[in-house]
């Protein structure tokens, strides 16, 4: 079924954080960590980390629009990362950590631009939003060991101190969009 559903690709810093949040969103049927919008074909994590491939660390969200809207996905996205810092999220610095919405339909692009305009007009952030909104290009899945990283390594230092608090923030702010507990 999921192959018939739409997808959206988002870059909000380290993909471990972003994946861990969106894994918990009702209506998101698949989350895959990967790389996009660079110039190297089939990049490796090591290549992307050099900052020379042009790729961004992203998550590819396959979602059911009957359960969650693009607007809701983007609302979560803008709440769980800082869209005002160019090429960085916290201590992660480099072009591979830039804020980006990589759309696959004109409607996704329109929703992203509309929400950014609303956030800017509402002065929600203390600085201008620097999130790039571009068509998805040159997507490549990350290596298997990056998939479901937080779920497999919750006690690892980065997960405990960076990913965990982002997941907690999502749970608090977006309780209505949480997947039912299994």
C-alpha cells in the first residue's frame, strides 16, 4: 500500500533526530534516513560528512494524507529544529545539516512556502528562516546502520542528550498526532 502514498523529504539537521520524531507521527507509514540535493551519485555517509558532496542529511516520509496533512508534517518539522541557523543544528555544523524542504509535488511546495511566510509574519522565531524549499533531487538512502538509529541505540550519548529531548518536545507539543501505542 505505501508505494501508492505520497512522500516528502525534509532536512532538519542530523537525520537520527528527525527520523526518531517522525517515526512516532500518526499517518507516517515509513521514514527513511538518506541524503538529497547534492551532486554526487550514491554518496556514502563518509562522503556527505566532508561537506563537499552538496548533499543534506534528510528523512524521506511516506505518509497517508487521510491521516496526516503536509501542513501538519511541516508544522512538526518547524517545531523540532531551528530553521534560522544556516548550515547548522546545535553542535552539528556543515552544509549537510541545513534546513530544507524537498518537495515532490507543487502542492507540497506551496504549503511549505505558505507556512514559512506565516511563521515569518508571526515573528515566531528571533531570526529570519533560512530553510531552502527546492524540488527533490538526487536522493539516496543512508546506510542500513543509520535506519531506526534512535530506536536501536537510545542510550548512546548523542541519542540520550540530543535525540531524546527532541522526541519529548514532539510528544508534548503534538500529542494529538502521536501514533497509538502498540
